C-alpha cells in the first residue's frame, strides 16, 4: 500500500496540475510566479520529465533546435548541441524544476484516475491511486504521446525473444551481435535505427510507409558561442527568434496546407534522398507516395547511411504475423529475429478519451466527445468548469516548437485562474464560443495537408478526423488563444 498523497485537507487546493512533463512544469513555474496557491503537481511516474523521462531509446533526441525547444522564461545558454539529446533535455527539466523550487510541490508516483465536479462547492474531487484530492481548478498537463501503441498483428505474444516499444526501452537487453527487427519508420525509428545498426549482428527494418526526410545538420555548439550567450543574453534571444521564424515559415511551406511551395520542399527532400542513396532500387523503396507534410516531416543525416550498411535490410513487404522465431511477411518469408523493437508510435486520441472526468450535471468528457474530441482553443470544454488542458485537442504542431504552444496556453490558463482569484467561483467556456472556435478550425482542417495529402497518420482519429493538430501558424494560435477573452467565458 502506498502512503496517501495528501492529508485530507480542510481547504481545497487552488490548483492541481496533473503531469510533471514540459507543460506541467511550465504551468507550475508560472503559477508560483503569480503566487497562485496552494498548488500541487501530481505525476504518475517516479520522476519528472514526461516524454523526456520515458523515451530513453538509443539516439533519442529532439528534432527541434535546443534554443527553441526550451522555455522562454527558463533559458539555458549552454545547450551542447543544435539538437539536444534526451539526457540533456531531461537534465534541463530537472534543473529548471529545482531552480524554481517546484520539487516540494510535486507528488511523484501519484496517478490521476478521474475527477468529479461538485457544483454546490464549486470544486473538483480528484481520485488518485494515493487518495482523493479536492481542488478548485485542474490543469491537465498529461500530454498525448505516452500510451505506446502496438500493432494488432497475429501472434504478437508468441515471439520467444525480447520485444519492447521505443517508449519502454529495455536497457537490460544487449543488442550487440543480435538479429534485431524494428517495426515502424516514424520519428522514433529514424533516431533509433542508426544506433541499433552500429551494434546489431543484423537489423531488419519493417517499413510500411516511407517518411519524408530532410537533412538535419546537427552539430555541437562551440564553447565560445555558449560563453557569448551567457555574457550577452540578447544574442541567445536573437538566435531563438531566428529559429522560431525559420520554423514558422514552414507553416506556409506546405507543412499545414498543400501550397505552391510543397513541391519545392518535396524537391529538397528528394535531393537529400538522391544524394544519400545512390542505389535506385533502395531509393524507390524510400520514396514517399504522398505529399510532404501529411505525416511529420523528419530530419536526419544518419538514417539513409544506416540503411546502406551491409548488416541492414529494409523490408517493405506487409507483416503477416509474428511467430515464435520472428516475423513472417505476407509473401511467406520468415525473418528470424532475436529482438523485436516496436517503433510504432502512440495511442493519442485514446489517451484523451480514457480520462474519467465527470463535469456539470454528471456529464462525462467521453460523452461530450462522442463526436470527436474538441475544446475551445484546445484548452477548455463547455460543461467542465475550472478544468484546463495543456496540449489538448488540435494544439499539436508539425512545423514549429510545441513549447511555444505550451507557453501560449499557460498564459491563457493564468487569465482564467486570475478570474477565479478575483472572486468568481467557476469559469466555464460558453458552448457557443466553443462551437464557433471548432467550426473555424474544422473548416481550416478540411483542406489541410493531413486531410488532402494522401496518407494516414496518428494525427487522424478512427473516423479520419484531425483532432490533434493546430491547422495554422503559431502566431495565429497566439492571436487566438494567448489571452482568455472573458466574453467567451461564463463566470459563476
Ligand atoms: P509514429 O510517427 O506514429 O510512427 C509509427 C510507425 O510505425 C509508422 O512508420 C507506422 O507506419 C508504423 N506502424 C504502425 N503499425 C504498423 C504495422 N502494423 N505494421 C508496420 N508498421 C506499422 O510514431 P513515432 O515514431 O513514435 O512518433 C510519434 C510522434 O512522437 C511523432 O510524430 C512526434 O510528434 C513525436 N516524436 C518526436 C521526436 C522528436 O525528436 N521531437 C522523436 C520521436 C517522436 P505507417 O506510417 O504506415 O502508419
């Protein structure tokens, strides 16, 4: 039995933040700075860090530049590389949490299992596996990429060797000299494949759909540059701004919509492929047959070279089944393996739907979302007062740093929390404001690259609706969501 997370408190918390990854920590820092409290953060895992704690596969790194993929109010002048590796990002989150005095406020090993709105007291009764918590407001900072998705392949349990997901890497398994199969060719796969290829006896990569890949140009950041950023913070800020606008341009470069520039971007990616892969047959297998931007555009300088190593095979036949000895493809060939790595992504829409939230009049979030999930600015849902989401529906990005979206949302939630501090018992988005917002983004999504680009991705739910990505630039989201318009909210 775990010890209870909280003593039964006479007074409810002012705000409970669920999740201690990037977004939860950002929210907690801002709440502390605004002196909002009492506040607590609960985190299901034994450490903070969220996705950067969980994804420890070899080669895990961020594909957004470090100086952009960090909090504007918690700068780090001495990032070691243009694209930080996972341990450095995890260390950054830890240092940031410690420097801002968050650790005593975070209850680790405490899993949120649901919450019920109490209209009479205007509080949420939260259930956790370490006892109940009562709070005026909940900020859900649970992220979407944390329930590993495994392919529904017959025989998956029959495999006799080690098998694990990229997000649940088994570091006790030594891959040296082994026959390793990797299933999937998304953002995680292209980082892990070059690392496995270096040590495995043989690596078979099972590809269903080739990704579009651009050059990465990763490099170490010189000590002299770090020193300059330390001495003159304005230079670091300028670098961050430069990176932001460079990425922001991609929104108009085909990353949200098929545009005249999509062809140019595809040309660049094809050129990268042609330069890296001289073999025509291999190149044909690696050439996507859908529009660039429809799936996440990947960056790597190591993936294509890794596929040309003598100990690597790219297998493009459909997987028919997993057997005790390995993988059998639809053409009947058996691929003998010692280890299977599932680089098969996450169950994103499912993880939101699993939240057991009971709002006003006993209405569950799953009911409110029976036609697909959606929230006003991706943050608030009518019928669920004092409940706020970070990285909620339609706020993911394919073109720029997600940290920018988090900071906009944190700003919005602070406005709402200020209204509660200013005397309101409850704040709830007006249904008509939510409907207007959703109509607006759904009409933008109709001709988006994710709908029109000729592919299927985790961005779309089972009905083919995009409930995950923001269909415009970050600046457009900033204009839409940074400040909470009180006319769109009902204060109770
Ligand atoms: P993903 O992009 O969803 O890729 C999953 C891969 O598994 C796809 O190639 C998919 O093929 C394949 N797959 C799934 N089921 C299969 C089956 N039955 N048979 C064969 N192949 C199958 O997952 P991910 O690579 O983990 O990335 C998920 C997200 O995490 C990314 O989009 C990104 O947002 C984030 N991420 C970010 C970074 C970063 O550096 N910032 C790094 C890693 C991940 P299909 O394409 O045919 O469906």
